[in-house]
């Protein structure tokens, strides 16, 4: 019987980490032979309210306009200059005591156009140095292969993931990384938040809406192709290194029924089934019946390759979830395809994200009951408008409170029997926001003196939360 090793329930060797993404921190967007990627055209707009700032669908002409734009603000192009400062930044992160660090490899640094036969060696050498530095600082690398960094060429000259050819392009990319980092990287997340085909649709799938007749159908076809590629990659990874652990990341989108009315409960249940779809395919190994009914009811036609069903039997080893907020649904919202809305019973962040620590325990139990696979919390945190005081210090008790309450609920889930193997607060050092492309939405324990326009000294300084999290890690979650 596998017993817990501490009063907290967290096993010895629990992965206490922090998570970033290449496109949000590296900058150096035209250095080292890197090609254009989808994140390079994410524009910051300061004339939009905080809770309305998010990435939208786009067209081929809009992509080209952004590539030619000399006046717009595109913060992900400069990030926090992690490309040049990663050694110093990793030393600061080491000071947190964390034993793992999650980042991504920018696809467009390795295959600048996505369809080359050979990788860009200069891009690989950068990640050689980065991964070696992570390890030398006593951290286990957790590497994401695809985190909103698809080469733009695959949008302009193909149709993103809707194009079947992209499966082989992506598998070639994965095989390149697995071969290169065999023995160094033991934990891989193949795709980040693979279920986000609405909020991060273009960012994720690279499908320009003017290139397809039925965008919803194209999204589901695109994510089908992507799941086939994930299964192929998982099979290859385990073939060359049986010690490798391969997972896929899901953004928790399971909503609560707004009421106990049977109609609301069942409509919410059916809505949530389509949130489970990606896990059911990638962890259980086949499409569920409810998905085919959904496709029939919405006039969606998915084309399977001759061997796709067999390929999908190559399942992943663990699931990684991003957990930030919860929402509610009812029969009317599902019917109107709004699907979910804000829960009036919980407080929200400045960006309108409902704060629900108990929801984390609920979801962890739900996912583990369904899949019985180890779970990594690959992202969790609160974006906030951090303001230095007169002495330059940041007293972010709101962040400490948010994370403390979520860790408490994670601990309760572990005591419930859920096999949680790691916890990665999002953005342990301030980075550019994914959804709003702004610097002012800060998550970090480490403050970076840059604004939304890339102005500032770039100086790093510790927030109060830095010292708090260090104690959490040192005590294996006992001191909160």
C-alpha cells in the first residue's frame, strides 16, 4: 500500500515548481534563426477593458497586416528578455527552493517555417543551454512542446492543424526534441491546454477563419489531427526512453450547474462531456459516443485517417491541468451556445476570473475518479496589478492568500487519495499575459520592472510572496 510520507499527504519528491511559456518570456523574436510564430502577432490594446482583453479569431489578411505593422504594440516579441537573462533568472528561481521548472520550446525556433526537413541547429543550441542550466540549478525540467508557438507559415501556406500534413510536421518536431534531450528531460507535456479551441482558438490551432467554410467543424477536425499527432509522439517517446513520462495539458473548463433543476443539471453535464473529450481520447484511447452525437447534432463531420483509431490507443502517462477559476451553466446558456457564465457566489479577480479554491479539490477528485492517472497542476495563480511601494517593495498578500487557499485544497485532494505529483504556480517571474498580451497582469513571485510597452529597467526584485513560497517548498507544503 502506497502511504503518504508526511502529514501533508505530499510524497517525498513531490514536484514543487513554477511554470512559464517561451512565447511569453523569451523575447528575441527574430534572433537565433527563429521564424514567425502565432504569438508574435498578439497585439496589446490598452483601449479595451481588463475583463474583455483576450485573443480572438483572425483572418489571413489580419495576420499579414500584423506582420507588416510598424506601430502596434506586440509585447510577446520582447517578453522579459529571458532569452538573454535565463541564467540570472534561474538563479533567482533556485532561491525559491523549487525542484522543478516548466517552460516550453518555441516550435518556430526549431523549425522556423514548420515544414522544413531539418531543424534549426542554433535554436536547438539555445535550448541545450537552457535545459542544462535548469538541471544545474537542481530543478527537474518539465518541457512543453507546443504552447501557442506554431510557426505562422503553417497558417499562411497551410490551414494550421486543420491540414493533415501538419501531423507529420509536428511529429518530426517532437522526435527531434525526444532524440536531442533523451536522458535530460523526463517529463514532457506535448500540447498545452489542448481543449482550448474557443478562447485560444487561433493561438492554439492556427486556423485562419477565412480559409474554412465551417469554423467550428475545422476546429474539431484540427484538434483531432493534433490528438493523432500527440499519440504518435507519445509512442515514439516511450520507444526511445522507457523512463520518459509524457502528458498533455488541459485547461479546467468543467462548470457547475447554476441550479438543481434537472434541466440545468443535465445540460451542464452534456456541456462538460465535451470538456472531457480530449482526456477521454488521449488518456482512455478512443472517442466516446457522446462526441459523435454532438457532432451529428451540430452538423460536424470529422475525417479519420485509415489508422487513426489504432494510433490513438497510444495514450499518455499523466494529465496536466491548468486551474484558475470556475463558472456555471444552465439549460438556456447551453442552448444559446454561451455554455457558461460567471458564478455570483464567488469573488473575481480584476480580470473577471472567479476565485474558487474548493473547486480545485472538486475537480482533482473528478478527474482522478475518471482517469486514475497521476495529475500535475501545471498552472495555478492570480493575475494582479502589483504596485511597488515608496521603497520599491511589493506586498502581495492577495497572491499569498490565493495560492495558500488553493494549496490547502490540493492537499485535501491528496488526502482524498488523488495522485497529485506536482504543483506549478503560473509565472513565478512576471511575464507577458497569454490572453491579454500585457505586462501589467502579473503572476510572479519575482517582479520585473517593465510595462506594457516594454519600457522600464528590467530589474528583478522579490515580492513578499517569494519568501512565503520558499517556506512552503522547504516544508513540503506543511508551512502555509
